[in-house]
């Protein structure tokens, strides 16, 4: 644990980037953190006024703008707001940005990063709670970040910048205020991290679900179950090795993923063990996803469909006992 | 201006406006008690628009709205109890707590949907209008959206379609930032970032009949809606009505920034101590006050009659709040119902 | 085999639907079959002129129009053209249509069907070769059809119509001229079909990949390998049982899927066997996807990244021997 | 009209136009020999536009195009050999066979991308122009697109952005359906389904400087582009230039519908037997003929000089075709390269 929240770390990292390099620009204004946290974001916007373009309600237009600015040599940080609005810009995010470097046989670089607040935010209802990450994994050429711990934010942002790859950064509405810091070295871009070592069961999460896995892990300790927790950190590249090595030791796997079940991040994790990881599982995996139902406005109904710490703990117990 | 309709209809219109106001006040109070989950948007200051438009629609007409849908629902004749219940995601709401404030609907009143996606509902409304035209019905579709929606390509595509096929569509653009200067790069909430200073120039160039009316002028909106519906039904195509209102001080995270409405402020010229900074609201921008003043001036109703009407509405809203309070939250076993018809 | 091509069956089925019911309309014009086959589609368009709306190049607008027309009681068949253009309409297809019935607690029905020609079409290059199906599986509330055989088209179209569910129909550019007919009863909506019984290995495909699996199966017979071929037919609902039962018999599984590897249809098939189907596989699954690379224009490069009949045969041989 | 520039530059412009024509003829021939994989689009009839615009751009300027990019590339100064090689997806093409006809580019000439998605490139071009403005460069961005692109919301959003921030952008809208009547529901290829009869009214309402020029008039396009670039650099913002040309008979699946160009038809008044039905093409719509006629009339060049120029271009194109013929296809081991920079 630490004193700096994920959101504060995010704003600091962005500000450092803006301060360090005049070619870094922000398109979309005070989107980071969503409305709830716009006050925290404002100072950054004010400090770098001349390099912040506050846009019309035109996601398709301003995400395309980010791509064009990147081609011209700027480093645009495009903030989309709620993850659902990435759908408005889907043609630019999934069918322009990821293809341009390849279509020019490497002649053109598109170092743009899109940020959006995704996920089940409690009463975002059906249209403001989307989790676009699994869909984005189907856009070859697009890099996808989904960190969970404060201490990852700065290093990851810099690694992404250096990678010069078009990137989508998955933020989570509930992650902003979470305080979780890791000490010791940050893994290289594309590697998952073992956030807690354990021998009985492997818990895999990313973004807000990693926080839930950590909370579940401590509850499990109290029950005498020693869980290992893996933070995927990035969804593309996708680090199968770290997951396989862990499951090789524990034989048990729970994956927590807010996506809908079919063709989800959890599906990809599960698929490993019918494939390269064949034979490593001692028991069937527990895939915890949001049920295949539009997200209801009522928090109780939402909770009913939504796997939380409780469900992770229960799944792990069922596996180990 | 006062619509040329019988007195009882005039009073009914004011009554509906008051009902919307009291519902939104109740909504804000409930929200501050933590009873409104999620982000919500109120219709205070725009009541005349919803009521004037909805009063001119027939029961076979369709109505679509946005994140700011509470007032449109009540104006359409929705049960305020079921509206507030849905806002609080109670089982007794129109959608059993599944829609909430963002997605208000009243299926039995041909009010199918409010989309929380800016401009999302506009293309949908063109399809409904097209269906009505294809079947040669004497019915139209009305779609409400804010001026910010015009910044979305979705609105453009829908306007182009509505214009090309002369659809029986009333496009009600509620410009609730009428006083905001239009310059690029405005960060604050729904600041206009639209290159056309006069919104209607855009709609007119796209081939629509377009006009601007004042959102505190019940009669002006009323007549515009009546003519637009007539035009739509007689094959004259879609009309784009910009209804201009000034930004209500209650802001993006609604608070009772102009207090609980005291109808007597309509005529007694007083501005309560705490709201001296909102003089324009009391003197000009509150459509309920302005309509009330007109009614009194034109002897449609006396101050006493207005106060009685107001009291009636307040007591009805009192019952509404009790009903919602007493309503249960949806049972968890309804979470998986109504995903598909069959 | 049969004499009626998939495309011809499609046009006949659509025409029958239009003839049988005046509330059926077409939005988007002669999109079915793509440019290559527009001549075949024209007669249908002419016959039902008054119920065909040929639209502007406004996918977002006219897909929304289809939703609104469905709400008003019509049955709109929306033809998007190339599958990539579904991205232009992504907000309407994934964040409006699938939510409306639920958001009205069942009060509003949205019986609309979107059609698009998806997939690797040979030199469609990076932007015209998208396979949106796995992404669409992440939109709860959206039904997804992906048939392969001519005899499925009519019955499926009617079943979809009766289901009154918002539906996306995945066509494939190369399927139009394929001639494959099944005799005997059509399975109910949502059930996969065993297109060929076998005992040594299970081949799973859908749309064009099912045709490839069938061709691979006959080559395998020649090599003395008895393959069972499963046609998924629909991706949502997704029929796990039929796949598990087959693998329960064969113990070997090859899945052919043009999607990119991560969070793909093949991932979902593979995931079954770390989960409900745990223990049924005798050997690791062979997942055959298009490599995680934008689609190149050159056919040779495209083929290099694209699993075809040859790769299916090889994968099956490796498993069985 | 003849641009007011030195004679050698005039001849160079005509030369470029001829080069584009010969490249497209070679492309169609290659296609019918099965050498052009995928669907392709040619620039025949629009040569004056690409050349006039590109000739007015500086080397730091950026150029973006669409599915109809062959001519824009050559006009920008791209090597015709590498252009045709890319169209045939040869290893020697600008993108080593990865882009093909749809996505033509020339990175070393600031020609980063052609998007095959209608209007897809327009938002991108605004970002490049914004970057140039932010850095205070004396450079602009030119984006080519067809009139059909205006039907996409993407174009609308980009136009709004370009207008709001007065971006140094040349929006070249090539209306190659100038003769087609604008009425809704037209099914045939790129029939206009746009509610604004005069495209420029739309652009002007959106706040852009907008004008229409004739696509067979080299000088008219030339001057429009020169003024637009001047305006852009001096902070006057984006200009929308509609270049009107008639639909070339070669159609959607290109064929040599007007034959292999015989430059003498520019002046000898003959119309070949097989093309009597294309009289307008020979008499009016072929920009190469019309420019040639002007040059001769104004004594810029004699018939003989024009024939020499044409012969030169044809022989160069002959070498280009040989080069492409001799070029290998990319090796399979390049399929996975250049996905990411590092
Ligand atoms: C596609 C999309 N982008 C952004 C938002 C976030 N958002 C919600 S309301 C709003 C402002 C809308 O302004 P306007 O259309 O004028 O409606 P008003 O709130 O003024 O009634 C925005 C940007 C959204 N809901 N959808
Ligand atoms: C988003 C999208 N929708 C549809 C298409 C299919 N398409 C390719 S070219 C074209 C016509 C474009 O017309 P225009 O923009 O005028 O360009 P032109 O071909 O006339 O040069 C269409 C509809 C596409 N490529 N992208
Ligand atoms: Mg507004
Ligand atoms: Mg055109």
C-alpha cells in the first residue's frame, strides 16, 4: 500500500511527460478520471493550456486528429472520457491507427495513446459501463495497457512512449482512488507481474480486478489459503509465460475479468491451458466474468451480475478444498 | 406568447411544467440523500419546451430523448411516480430499475428509449419516422437532443437522412447554453464547440425547415411544434426547432442552486437572500415564472388560482415521493430477465 | 454438395421473406454479396423497390435507422457492405441495439438484422478484411449468425426473424459462391451441427472456415484419418455442448477461425476445455487463426498469415499421429 | 485557364498529367491480365486536380488520399515505378506489397497514408494540420477526398474541427459526379445522397472558405490551390475546394472505356469509331485534351512538341512497366515485419 492514489500517480506521470517534452500534447481535455475527478485534472490542463486541445463532442474526429498529429511528429495523449465513447471512434482506433505503420511497410510511425475510463462503475447503466478491452485485443497492431498499481503508471507511460506504438490505455472508473504501490523494479513492457507469491492457487487480474484479487488473496490467507496473484498489466502484448509458470506451481487458476464471458480476456487466459499450458491445471479454471446481460442501472442488480472479491474468494476455496 | 387553446388546456400545460419542476426538485433532494445512483441530469429551466412539444403530439407519435429525459417523460404523460421510481432504480419504475435516470422510457406511451450516448438517439428517430412515412400513417416522431449533440457525426448523418427523405420528424434541439459565446476549445461542460454560430443556419443548409424559439415562451414553442407536426404529416418533411434557454445555475452535479421554487416569486418581485446572485433566473429565465406572469397578466388565472394549482402539484408530488420511498428495489432474480424477447 | 450457391440461397431466402411480409424492409441497398455479386442482388432490389432504402455512405446513420424502424414495428434487414464498415456503426450495433430491450425491461423489441461481408477476401488489404465477429461476441444482447451451408440460410433467417432479437449476420466474401447443402432437418437456433461424423479428430469451423474444414476432412479420409466436422452456425448463442460431446469421443480438436488469435472465437472454443470440458482433450488443441498482423495487400503475404485447408489437414495429422 | 507560371513548369504539369494517364492505362491493362489483386480505382479524368494541387505544395507539406490515390502519388512526385509496383503488390513498391492499390503512400514525400475507408483520412489530416499550426511551421496539409465522403459523419466532424481551429488545411473535394442529379436513394456507385445541392454551401456554412472549380481547368485549380495555401499559412484557416468533373465512363470495375489515349485527338477533332458514344469525353471532359488544346491555342507548345512530350512519357511508362514486370513479389518472410516500430 502507499499514499499515492492511482489517479494522482496518473496525473503526475502525465504532467512529468508534458513537462519533459514539448512535443507531448493532450487532445480531449480533462477527460482523465472522468467527471468525478475533473477537479484533480484541471491544474494539469491549466499548466499546459497551450498544448491541450479541448475538443468538440466528436470522438471519431478527435481520435483521428490524434493519429494525424502523431504522424506529424507530436506525441498526442488522447483522452476519450468514458470507455463507451471509444465506440464512436472505433474506425480510427481499430482500423486506422493499428494499420498505418504496416501499410507503409514501416515508413510511418503513429505514436498515439488513447485513454478511457472503462468498466463497471456502479450505476453507469447499460451504455456507460462498457469494457472495450477484449474487443481491442482483436485489433492487431494496437498495444493495450491495463495497469492496476500506482507505481506502474509512470514507468508504463514512459515505456509506451518509447515503444512508439499506437496504444490504448484502459483506465477504470473505480481505480482512480485506489492506492496500491509496488516497490522494487518495474517489469519490462509486456510482462505480467507477480504481485503476491503463493503456492495453493493462482489469481489472475488486471486493472480494477487485480485490486480485487489482492483483497481476495489476503482474505484467503486468513483462511489458510496461500494465493499467488498475477497482474497482467498489459493485454497486448499478452504474457502467457508468467501465468503458465505460476499455474505450473499451483495447479489452480481463478481469473477475474469484468468483460462479458464470450471471447473475453478470461477466455484468452483459459485458452492457454488447452494449448501451450496443456496439463498444468489440476482442476478446471474458474472464469469470473460479468454475466452476458446488459448492465442494469440498479446497483443491486449490477452486483448480482458482477464478480467481486467475495466470488474470487469462493472460487479459490472451491478449487483448493 | 400564450398558445391559442382553451383555458383548461393552458392550466394543464402549466400544471405539467410545475410537475416537472417538483419532480426534479425531489430528484435533487433524493440524490443528496444518496438515493439516485449514478450521474443524473435535470430539466429545470427547460420545462416549457417539453410540455409545449409533447402537448402537440398524438398518441401514435413516438418520442425519443437523451440523458436529460425526466421532463420529456412527464410532459408525454408518464406517471411521475414511475418516473422517479426508475430514477431511483426501484422495482416500480418504468423499467424495473434497469434503466435508471439515463435511459428513461415509457413503452406504453410510445416513448421507447432515452440514449445516454450524445446524439445516439437521433439516427434511431429517423428510422421510426421513416417507418411511419412508409406505412402512410398520420403520425410523426419527435426527438429531443441538446445543442452539444450537433458536434457528433451521428447527428449530421441523421439530419442528412431526415432531409433527403423528407421524414415526418420533429428535431427539437434544446440549446441550454444560449448565452455562452461560441469559441473553440471550451472545456467546461457542454460548452459549444460548434463552428456555426447560428445553429439553424446549419440545419437550414442541410435542407430542413429550421427556426429558433425562446425556451421561456410557451406559446412560441407551442406554435412551432404545432406547425412542425402539421408540416411533417402533410409531407413537408422534418423541422429543426432550436429552443434557446440560458444555462441553469444548478450545474453539472445538480444542486438546488435556485432553491425550492416558491411560485409567489413569479409576481412578488422578491429575490430570496441566498439567491441574489441568480437575479436573472427569478426575473427572466425561469419558464414557470414567466408563463405564470403571462397567465396572470392575460387573466388566464389569478394569483390565488396559481397558488392552488401549485399546492395541488406539490401535494401530488408528496404522494409520489411517498410511493417511491415505499417502493422496493428490484429482486436480484430479475437481473437476468428481459435480455431477449424469446 | 448441391447446385445452389450460398449467395443464391441468401438472395432467395431474403426475397421469400420480403414477399411473405410487407413489414420486411431493406436498408442499405444492394450490399449483400458485395460489389462482386451486386448484379445477382439487383433483381431483388428492383422487385421490392418500394421497400428498399438505398442509403448515403452513412453506416452509423442507417444502422441507427434500422433500429428505429424495428422499434416502430418493421423488420429491417440492414446491409452494411464490407464487414469493416460495421465499425462506422459500432455505437449503434453494440451500444444501442443490444441494450434497448433490457433498458425497457422488455417493453420494447428491436427485431433488426445487420448483414456484412466479413473476412479475408484475398487482397482486401488491412482495412477491408476485418472479422468483427469476436468483437461482437462482447456485446451482450446481440445475436450472431455465421452459417456456412446453403441449406441453413433460409431456415436461419426465419428463425432469427421469429426470435425478434437484434442480430448480426456474418457473411463471408468467399462464401457467396460456395455450394454446400445439407439434407435432413435444420437444427434449432443456437445449436451447432455435425456436418460429418468421425472418430479420430474434431474439426470446428463456421462460415468460410467450415467449408475449409469439410475440404480438409475429405483429404484426411484419404489419409485414413476419420475427422468429425462441427459447424458452429451461430456464435451467440454459442453451443458448447455439441463441441464437448464430439471431443469427448475424439479427444482431439482443431479449430479454424479467421479472427486474430487473442480473444477470438477459437479462444472461446479452446477455453471450454480448461473449464466445463476439462479433461476431454487427449492432446493440446490446435488453434488456427490469422496471425496477429494487419492484413497485407499481397496475396502471398496474406496466405502466409492465413490458415487454410492445408494447415487444417496438417494440424489434424499432427494430433492423430 | 493557363496558370501564370514559366513555360517549362507548364509543360512539366502537362507531363505529370500524361504520366498519371499512362500509369492508369497500364494499371487497367495489368488488371485485365490479372496482375492487380483486389478492387482498384483509377484517376482518369481527374489528372488536372492532383497535378495542380500538388504543384502548389512545398516539400514539408503533407498529403493524404483515399482509395483513388494513384494520381495523387504521381502528382506529388512519387516514382511511377514504385507506385505501379505497389499497385501490383510487388516487393519494389512503396510499401513492399503490403499496401496495394487501396493504401498508396510515399513516406519520404510526406504522403503518409491513403485510407480505404471513405472519409477515414479526413480527421487524420486535421491532426497533421493542427501539429503544423502548433509548431508555427510554414507548412500545410492537403487532403483529397471524393464528394461521397461528405455523407460520412467523420467528414463533418473533421470539417467542424478544421473550421474551429482555423487549421492550415486544403480540403480538396473531388466531385467526379458533377453531372449526376442529386436526389435521394440512388443506388448506383457513389451516387450522391447528400441533401445539400451545392456542396460548397455546406462547407461555407461550416465556416470554411469554399469554392468550386472546373476539374478540366488546370489554371482554375492551380490558382485555387495557390490561394488556399497562402491563406492557410497566413492564418486564414482551411479552404474547401470542390473540383467538379464528370463521371468517367470507365466505371467502377475499370476498363479502357475511352481507349488508350491518342494525344492527337486533342486537336484533330476525330472521335474513334468504337468511342462515338463518348463524344463528351473527347470534346470536353478529358482534362489532358483540354489542357493540350489550351497550350496549343496560347502557343505554349506546338502539336509536334506535345507529341514529343507524349512519346517521352509513353516510353518512360514502357520502362516502368518493364521494371514492375521484372520486380519480384515480396518474400513470405516479410509478412510479419513492420507491425511495430520496436
Ligand atoms: C458520445 C458521447 N460523448 C460524450 C458524452 C458525455 N456527455 C454526456 S452529456 C454531455 C453534454 C451534452 O450536451 P448537450 O447535448 O447540449 O445536452 P445537455 O446536457 O446540455 O442537455 C456529454 C459531453 C456522452 N454521453 N456520449
Ligand atoms: C466507410 C465506408 N463505407 C463504404 C465504402 C465503400 N466505398 C468505397 S468507394 C465508395 C464511393 C466513394 O465515393 P467518393 O467518396 O465520391 O469517391 P470516388 O470513388 O468517387 O473517388 C464507397 C461507398 C468504404 N470504402 N468505406
Ligand atoms: Mg446543452
Ligand atoms: Mg465521387
